[in-house]
């Protein structure tokens, strides 16, 4: 019979003492189809409940955002005093705004800590589905906006041979006061698509 490793024994002890964690925070998700609110347990509440228990059984938890193979990830480690380590990486989305990057890192830290230790706040599956639906809606909106911009740019002759979009990039930078059209946020895409949309009252100019 194989003997349990020190880290496995420590996790067994930890999970026998895991508390029930309530959800005291609220978040509102907005989309083109409206908005909805859900409750969640934030990282501070989960950390306050779990980290002292980890220490009691000889475990330490660390996370750090980094780049691996050209991809942005959150690297996490659960270390035991024996030297045994359980580690992995949680993928992080690319984002142009510091606030979006910070939110993604916080969510990843919360998710990884819960997944590795076995913490499961009430209705967490439902909340995860809510977040996933919001992300899918945002990605769909961004894709539709990009298609709209690309189509109008072709009509204006801004797309060259072999889909060269340097002219489109120049026009975007002039309108936006700089920036890369391939790495901007949804709201800027939406404003630029509106600017390109032919109307009788809209005149060409820089971003207000």
C-alpha cells in the first residue's frame, strides 16, 4: 500500500476543517441585453478563512502573474514544509486596461485558491456560469464590432492586398489620438464603429 505524501495528508487535515464561506459581495454584469446582479465571496473573505488553516497544517500558498510561452498566466503554488509542491498555471485574458487586468488577476487568484484547496462557496457553480455568460457576450460583441469595422474599412479602400490593414490602423490612430486597433477595448471599438457608420449628419474628425 502506497503511503500518503506529506502534502496529501496536510490537505486531508485542511479539508476536514474548511469553514462555510458566505457571499457578502454583489456584482452587476452589464451586456447589450441588459444587466443582472449576483452575490459572491471575494478574495479577501476566502483568504481570511483559508490561509490561517493552511499555515496550521504546514502549507503555504503563493501566486504571481507571469508570461509563459507568450501567454499571460497566473502561476500558483501550494507548498508543504516537507518541500513537496503542488503547482500550476491559470490562463489570464489579454486586456488593454489596467483595471481589467487587475480584475482578471484577482478572479484567477480566488478561483485557483478555491480549486486547489477544495473551498466551495455556496452556489459557486451558478456564479461561475454567470461570469462565463458575461464573458461570452462581451467576446461576441467585440467580434461583431471588429467585423463591422473591417467591412466598412474595405468599402473605404483602407484594406490593401493580402488584407493589409495599415491604412485602417493609420485612420484609427488619427481618430483615437494613437493606439493599436488590434489591442483596444470594446468601448473604443464601439465608438470607432459608430464613427465609421455612414450617416447624413456625421462628419469625419478626431475622437471627441
